[in-house]
């Protein structure tokens, strides 16, 4: 049930899972409100509650293990989500949606809340491409990651999270891909989404007010709590407790409601620790902990799926701020040059929320105002560039800043610049084929052109220096790569840290490369396999 007030949709009478659960006895601690130090003990400490941590915590709890979940972000649930960009971006994202690479070239969208990025992502759920799994097996020596071995785990998590192809008609923003690709003879398809009873509101990135998105916030984390797990939110894991070659848990501290200031010390002692902190915070925790790293691999080979974009102005209204954010994609350009050729890319669209478009669409003054005044007619197309498969694509490196929080260096080199230019041209072609009046790449010096030939010529003369073009990412992968050889990896194929006992890493930070698709289902499937095996070992 909903009403519209002051042009704002107010959702009503949706049960708040967390408020009901906490009233029924779920054990949770808010680090912001601690008045004295907090000390806990458990069988398994899970650091992070996103795709990796949420999946692992439910599996461990179902196996009968005592679980503590530690989450740096706040606990926000359906009654808190009002689809307002300014409120959501400042409270639900890392660094208030200002996280980026050290040189400012990338804007990095990562969730920071109970449920992690699954609470704020756009629901696209793809299995790891078979080409990627084959590459990991053949080149990086992973065990247990063939397509045949992973399929049962993907199926299990698809059933758990209600993942299937979107059944409703794509909104006009997504339909640009279908229409343009159809006319050009390019392949396209419908995106699988992890939703149940979706209202098709379109503001998934600000938190789902109807509990339709089957994020960790409404599925695995509540299920773990119902089995007796405990949750500490607004809590930062500062250092692993390392005793000889054994990890005994973590020491950390609560965070005030501003997400910055410290409150009280927190210590969690655990038989086993599972890190699921993500591809930037995870390596940061290991570096702060002075974890053994004899081959200097922690934080190396961090991948971002670099994302360039193009904006198209259509004669008809697109209204891309309404409807499922992502429901159509094209992989036509993903593998056409092979796994190890020029970088392939996946074509998608983002939602056209006003604050989002205004901040990433570039331009200034009157040109920016004119662009925003055409928002109802604009389509944005994005390309997820597949990085990490060749020597010319080494990814980035996580480092510790002066405040001991992690940052990331990531160079946009000539290999990636070629892919960015190729993606701009391809997306412009699709947009014009779909009926656009004008197209421009998202670049500080670009302007709208009214035909494909002029757009291509315009793209070819643009300065490709960093910060001239807007490149984004919502997918941080790598930094703690899997592999059986400790000289080239941080953890083994099961996620066990090579150089310490009692420590596993189970999230996208262990991917040896990027995957060439939105990563949440890849993480779900991988972690379901790894956590099931670890839990069985701990029960012996």
C-alpha cells in the first residue's frame, strides 16, 4: 500500500523484518550506542554482511555453529527507506558515495550497511561466465571452479534468493538496448534479478522499502539471527588478533552515528574468523593487522570493471528513474575477441535518478542545466569493461592512507583507454539505432552530436587524460586472490589464508580477475560452497 505526498511515494504497511525480529529476541548491538567496551565469543566471526558474509553466516548458523556478524555500516531496514537519494547516498554507501581511486579518476559505488552492497545494488544476478571459470582453472590453477562443479551452487543460491529473468516489460531506459541491438543484429537478453513481489518502483539503489529485493538484509542475515547468531553493526574491525600463526578474532571499535568517530572498544574472540569485507576494506584489514605476506600479494590485482558511459537524448520520454533499474543487457562485445584479446565489455544501463545523473553526467553551467532539464528524455548506457585477463591489465593496488583506512591506486593505461573509446563508439551506435536524436560520451569536454559519424569523430579527438572522462565502478574484485600457489595468491581455492590458521576470506576480493558480469551471484555461489565445507570441518 502506498500514497503520494509532495511528489514523493510513501510506502505503508510493509512489515519491518528487523523491528519484528528484534522485538522477538534477536541479539543485536549498535556500536554507536555502546557505553562500555563490548567483548563477545563465538565459533565463527563473520566480518561483513554483504553477499559473502551474509551467505556464510546463514550457512554456519544452520550448521549449529555460534556466529557473530560484524558490520561497519548501520542497520537500516524497510521502514527507513524512503527512496530519497540524498539520505540514502550519505548513509548507505562507503564514504557517503565519495569513495574513489587515489587520483580521482574512478567513482566507486560500494554499500556500507547491514546487507552490504546487496542492500543498495540494482539486483542484476548473473552466474560467473564459463569463460571466466575456465580461465581461472587453466591460468590461475583454481580447484573446484569448473562450470560443472559450480552449477549446483549457483542453482542453490538462485532458489534461495528467488533469482530469475525479469518477467515484466523493461522500462524505456533498458529497452534502448533491446531496440538498438535488435536493429543492428547484436545479441541481447533479459537480466535475472533477485526479487520477489517487486513493485517495479525503480529506486533499488536507495534501499528497497517493500522488502522485494532479496538482499542479505531480508534473507540470510535475518535467517542467521533467527538461528541464534548475533549482529554488531556500526562496528569496525581494526586488527586481527594474531597469536603466533593462529587468528583468534578481532579487535575494533564502535562507530558513532556519523560513521566516523569512535565510541567504545570491541573485541570478538572466535575459533575461526571469516573475512567478507570486500575488495578494498578486506586488504586494508590485513595490512593494518600486519598479516604475513611473504610474497607481497595482499592488495594487489584489485579489479573494478571500469565503466565508461554515454548519454542519449530521445524525442520521446524515457523516464528512466522509474521501473526496474537493470533488466536488459548485451554480451555481444564481451568475448568476441576471445578471453585474452582486447578488453571485452558488458552493455547495461543505470537508473536515471536526478542526483545520480547530475553528479556523474559532467558538464557545467548552462550546458549542465540544459542536460538536466532534458532528464525525462535521457538514456544513459554503460559498459562494464572486463579487466585482469591479460598482462596489460594488472588492476590496481590497495594501500593504507595516513588515517589507516584503505585507499586504492588504479591506473587507466592505454589498454583500458582503447576499450573505453571502443565502448563509447559501440554504445553511441546502439543509442542512435534505437532512435536517439543526439549522443555524447560522459567526458568533461564532450558535447551532444546528432549523428553517429559526428559522434565517432568527436570521440576520437577527446583528451583521454584521467579526470577528463568520467569512469565509475560498482564492482570491486580481487586484492586477496585465490590460487593454490602462495607465491601468486593470498588464499587457496576454499578461501583459506595461506600463511595463518583460523582465517578464511569469502567474498569478491578473492577473485583472481574481474568476472565480466555483475558479481553478486558469483559471490553467493562461491561462498555457499566454501562456507558449507568450512562449517563441516569446524563441526568435526
